[in-house]
């Protein structure tokens, strides 16, 4: 993908970072810093790296299950707002898509539990590192809850679409899931602006998420429409009788 750089591979899956992540990485490091000064920045950098390592492992969970279901993994792309596993195609069966979608949150759940479990032990030896581990555990558990919201592009939206597909068909299921996604985007946007009613500050991070969710929901719907049109075109050509 343009404006991204390779940082290696995991399980033979190329991992790339978008240039915007490199720009925002120092800000994430500052937010993680448990103490002031250079030592705080050092631990903050460890926290930021741990956060995006967690995101990468989340995407690896998706990728390994998708690969087992017959998909080819093109790359894992890390962005400031999360990660994305790019596949050559989605698993065709709804049950396979559900398993693929839930694999990522399952990894985040395991990381979250491990972080909270080991944080007190690490804190006894190294308090700043223990605080970082506790924060990463909490963030991973929050990611599980956030990703299970039934809205594109979150994993819950893909599970929701896959559950609807046997009854409605993939196109109608995607369109309905996209409508739900847009509704969540409006809720996130309103929530981000809510502090203005009490003369507070806009939550710009939540506002960005709302915009991203709205755009992603529309992109999923357009892709499903294009796939359906292509399938109809191929079917029509298959039944043409040569002159």
C-alpha cells in the first residue's frame, strides 16, 4: 500500500506501518509515560510499541484463521486508529467468516487477561513497567468490547453480516449491517460533541472514529454491490449462446 513501510513479517505475513502511525507514535509514547523525564519517555515508548504489537497480534489472529479457511493474506497494515489484515478474498461460508472475525478479539482477550494477571508481579520488580503492562491489559480488554460492536469496520459488524447472510443474502446483509454501522457512527459523533452542551471540549479522537466508521460502512456496502454486479455479469455471460 502507498505511504506505508515494511517492518518485517509474522507467521510469513508481511507487516507494514502507515506513515501516519510513525507521525503519531511519539504522541502515543507521551500518553503512556508513567513518570516524568527521559525515563518516562523510555517507558512510554515501550508502551506505544506494546500497543501496536497487540494490534498486530490481533490481526494475526484474523489472518491465521482466514488462511486456514483458504484465503491468502496479502499483508497486515498498522494505522494510528488500529490495524487491518488485507486478504485476497473473504472466507465464502458465513460460519468461516464468523470464526475469522472472532479470532482477533480472542487474541486481544488473551492479551488483556495476561496483562492484568502479570502486571502486579512485574510491578513488584519494576513499578513503571508494571503500570505499562496493566495499561496494555486494560486497553486490550477495551478493544475486545469495542471490536464486538455490530458495526463495520469492527469485527462485530462482520459477525452481524455473516449471521444475516443465510437469510438475506450477502448483498442485503451487508447493506443492513452498513446501515447499522452508520447509525453507530452518528452516535459516536453525537457523543464526541456532547461536552459542548456543558461548555466542555470536543472529543476529537472519538469524532475521528465516528468519521472512520461512517466511511468504512459505506465502503463495505459499495464493495458488496460491486461484487454482486460482477457475479451477475459473469452469470449472464456464462449462459450466452454463441451465434
